C-alpha cells in the first residue's frame, strides 16, 4: 500500500464509526450512499484516472453494497451495479481499453436473442423493464468490468490497495452486525440461515461479502503485515469477520473464502523458492490453528448448531434430504426448461415464471449457470464458454497475478449459490483479467495491451 500505517489505522477507525453512526441514525445510510459516487466522481475527474482511481471507487462500492442494502441506504437494488458500470465506462473514456476485450461485447450480443423473446412475451403479465434490469444488470456489470480491466497493467501493491479499499466497508458491515446482534447465543435456535445474525438482511449475501472480507484480511495478514501491531490488527479483523461470517449460518460465502485462501496458499507455495517454502510451513500451521480456534468458538457460541449446519443436519441431528437449501429443485427445473427450449431459451428473466408450472410457485434462481441455460439456451452456453475460458487464456502469460485463481473461484462459486444479486462476483471476475506485475513495468502502469 502507498498509504502510511497511520492512515490505514485511521481509515479503519472511521469505518468503525460509520457503522455506529448508521445504527444510531439510520438516515445516515442514505447520505453515505449518495456521498460515495459523488466523491468518487470528483476523485476520478481530478486525477484523470492516472492511477486506476475508477478501480478504487468501484471496489469501495462493491465492498459497501451489502451494508447499504442491509441499512436501507441503497436507492434501489441495482444502485451499486449501475454505479460500477458508470465508473468502468468513465475509466475507459480516460484510459481506453484493449481491442482484444471485444470478446466481451460478443458475450453481450449473445444475450440479445433472449431479450427479444422476453420483450415479445404474451404469456405472462409483468414489467418487462424491471425483469430485464434485475436479470441482466449482473452480466452487464461483468462485461463493463471485463472491458476496462482486460490486460490492464497494474502493480501487485496497487492491486492490494484496491482490495483494502474494498475491505474497509466490509469492516463497517461486520461491526454493524455486532452492534445489531451482540449475543449470537440468544438468537440461534436452529440450523437454518439466520437473519438476526445477518443484520436482518439476506444471510446468503451477507455471508458472501464477509467471505470476501476473510480473503482480503487474510492477504493483509500474511503478505502485508510487517510489524507485530499490524499482525495483531489484521489478525484480529480476520478472526472477527470470519466469526460473523460463520454465524450467519449461510455456508456459501464461508466455503468460498476457504477455497480462495487455499488457492492463494497453493500458488504462493508453488512459486516460492526453498527458503520461501520453509517459511510457508509456519503460515500453514498458523492458518490451521486460527481456523480451529475460530470454529471452536463459533461452535461454543451456537451450542454446536453450526457443526450440524455444515453437516447438513437439523437441530435434532437428523440429516436433511436437501443439501443446498432448496436450490436443487430450482436447478433441476431450469435444466428441464433448457431441454425443452434448447436454442433460444425461455427468455431473459422468464424462468422464474415458467418454473411455477414445475415447482408450484415463483422462486428466483440462485444459480447463474443454470439460469443462463434455461433463459438463453444455446446462446447461453456460448456465453458461459467465453466467461469460463478467457481468464485462463490470459493467465498463461500473467503468472505474477497471485490472486487470479482466488478471484476466479470467488466468481464461480458465488454465481452458483447467490447468482449475481450483488456486484462483487462481476467485479472480481474483471479483476482476474488484470495484468499484474510485482515489479515496476517499463511501460506506463495504466496502459493496456
């Protein structure tokens, strides 16, 4: 990070104060939501995006989204995604984008047939505009993020700076959760996802963003803590965020964080020399001990119910038939819709209404992959292939991107359990495409190939 230790500590204190202020005066959340893009816009305009300022602003908005939605500060559910799209577009006006990124415009074109099917729908009565925005804001946000970040050169230290900026409002979220529900023991009575420990908001999305916070502060602890105080500070934040993530009783975000951390440790170990590998042995041991400690404390605070949750049992210890909280039925229904409509799909956003015939009620999809198949058909398959393959093609010449695999895993696992309800998976997908260099490149840092 380019910021001093004092400023980092001060920023953490400010974000802790924001949590307290919003809890005491909820209306501050609206002001906070308005202030972020306005201040961000002036920062970008003033700097002319010379040092990736749009990435810093967008990253902050990604980190704060769940907090704003939890505290009703969001102006609408797509506020952050639209803001990220705007800042990515603004960044491209200043810094252009790689011509090879046009493949993502092709992905956007592949969405058009299903949009036409929806706009010509005569079977269901709904607001076409709302349905399209709800279902396509995530993919469009991904496209703009990918267009801007495709092979954009950035230093590894600046990439970490972006992650820290994203992590600051996640600290705010975590502290707000503690103020909202200081005693986990009193509200945990079963093994289902818990709204009380999630600030009264959707546990799935809270777990997702806290999982991202776990990864961010793990990297701060392992790679960027140079003093004992920094180790204690970042280690404390990691423990606090991990605990609050676990007790949401929503498994997706926590499991994703575990895979992200393991992937990072694997790459760090693989690319280290013999001396580095011997040091990482201690990192593995300390990480394991910390994980055991956090889990043990969480188990004690939930009277062992968290163990049963992850073992897919109810509070009485009986194994549940459904391992994914009802998602299997939705996924099976979407696959059936794809089989019945393999070319064009049922139309963007229409699988929710089509599933009524199969499931007997309107249920939104939690899986972006099966949703793409059911709603976009063959065009959805081509679109998914672009998304799956392109980052790995770039990574072949981008081995210094130590976070690549972790970012990719976050995107892939998140869209499988939480679709693209929030901007985080779209933005982190874009970050897999950055051309990261540990040392200062000869070309301008902000250039694209």
